[in-house]
C-alpha cells in the first residue's frame, strides 16, 4: 500500500485537475 502522504498528494493533483477542467469548461461556455 502506498504511503498516506503520497496518496494525499495524488488526491491534491486530482482535485487540481478537476478544478482546471471545470475552469476550462466555463471558459468555453462563455464563448
């Protein structure tokens, strides 16, 4: 099993990715 810290960092990256994806969709919607 991966260390908790590594898992936490992966979750942070995942949330950041989802946040960026949402922003990109919002920008596309505004056009």
